[in-house]
């Protein structure tokens, strides 16, 4: 029977599934790496020492039951059936309503290899310690095919269709006007939401800023500026980083974007394989010196294993086929306020002058940080919260009043 109304959800991993995972970890073969020069240990992927350390922790110290209990107590989770074309997605989502008057609905959108738990440091936005600060209702869905959201049954479930599912979710929750925040795939999903539903999605704030080159007929001077590389030192640094990532670190996206089913057989049948696949991509996208918590890395791995889906890889193929037409080839209209935070160790970046002609007409907030990377909600949550408040404070008063929920 279809769940037309949200139903409470608790994580309950079966004993059989957990025993299967633990046995795979116990019997895991962690192969030796070649010897690398100092500073080049990650040159060929996740080093044996890093993976062996995580596997030892998983075997001896990691306790899924305790983690499961903590997740269930931290997040108010639900599922609801969302029709999208010929599909019905049983969407998993976190929903924390604020008790404050005039709270604003905030749709938080994650990407890969993240998940809904990235929103943890933002949950305090429902009741800021400073009562004069804007409060928010927090909604954080899991992408279809990720963690506990069901998977599409047929090809063609593009970013635009995910955007439709998210928009329908907000309407089901009673939020006829809302704003969004997201990075990685979440930033592109929210851009699609803003493009398709500007009367409801009044504003979006993103990290990971990507764009096509300026169009030569519409914006010849901006394109010339880019071609001649008239860039500031900081712009050169971040664009060089983007080029490095696409050249040296994007092999995973080529694999997932061409044969997602094949790689998924390997990853979902091998907990340590999934662990290494995820851990490798977490390393180069944070501030140097940032230490990933072992329990967090293993929990993120567990959440992908529990999906029993190729959705984590399939999104790359579905998006590649339609991304330019659905998102990157369009500019968000002036009806939607746009803001962005640029973190120096993120992997997506274009300068403000480029974004103005390629991403959005109504850019009201743009902030360049000196630290932080691809997962600011995890790595530097206080900075991101500050940016969200500053972004909302930059909105016209009429827009803020429209967003402030009266439910």
C-alpha cells in the first residue's frame, strides 16, 4: 500500500545482514601497496596502512548496534511514497521542525559519497542559541537509490527527476515556499529545483560551484576574459585545483558514469572494497591535516552497503546524459535568490563574474573562505551555518517574510 503520508522510520539492520558484513570484514584480504616516496602515499589510491587501520578498527572497535541507536536517536526519520513519472520512490528523509515562530523551511541536499548524516551539524538551526537568529525547519532527503530511499526501477532517472521528487516532498510536508542548501550532487539537484519550481524554491545556497563556459554569442567579453586568463591569484589557484581533480582524481566518475552496475557488484559484495572506494575520495577534498573520524568513515560505508543498490553509481550515468540540458545549460531566473560559498579545498569552482553569466541572474551572496573543502557541513559546520544565516539575511525582506512558515 502506498504511503501517501510520511511514516516514521527507524533503522533496523537484520541480524543476517550484519553477520554477513562482519564476516566479510573479518575475512578481508588487504593487499600490500608498493612503497611510495614520502608525501606520495596516496598516489595510487588509498594506502594499505590507511585501509588496514580502518579494517582493524571495524573488526575490533566498531559497534553497529551502538551506531544504529545513535542514528535513530539523533535523526527524526520518515519515509513517504513520491510518484515520479512511471516510478514511485519510497523516499527516506530527515525532518526536524522548529518550534520557533517564523522558522524557514530549509531543504538540505547531499551528494556522493555523502549521505543524510551530513546534516547533523545543521540540526541546531531549528533552535539557535541566539534567539534573534533565524530558525529553520530542516528537511534532508536521501537521494533515490542511496541509503534507505528506494531505487528507480528503470533507466532515465535524471537530476531533473530527483529535483521533482524533492519538490513534491516539500509540498507534502506543507512547505509551499522554501530555500535549499547543498553541495556535490546536492548543489546540482537544487539548481534543478530552482530552475523548475521558482515559485516555490525562493532561494538556494550551494557549495561546489560548477558551470559551463560563458556562451560566445550572449557573453563574448566574459568568454574573452576567461580565454585570456585574466584571473586573480585566488581564482587561478582554485581553477588549477579543479583542473587537477578532473585530470588526476576523477577516474571513479568515469567508471560509475559508464558501467554503474558492474562496479556496484564489486562494491556491494565487498565491505572493505566499498570502504576503500569511499575513503580514497574523502582524502583529497578536505583541508590538509583534517582527520576523518574512523567511525564516521565506516558508518558512511555501512549506509551504502545497506542500500543494496547501484544508485550511488548510476546517478553519474543518468546525470551525464542530461546534465547540460537540464541544469548546466540554463541560468536560474531572477525570481530565485542565489548564494554560494567557495571553500578552497572543494573540487568545484568558478569565479563570481563567470557564475553571473552561466549559473544565476540574481546572485545576492558570494563568500570565499580560507579553509574548508567539499564537505563543509561535516568539516566546518559553524562556518556553513554562519553563511546560511548571512545568506538569508541578504534576502529582500519580502522574500524572508514569504519563506517564514506559519504552519
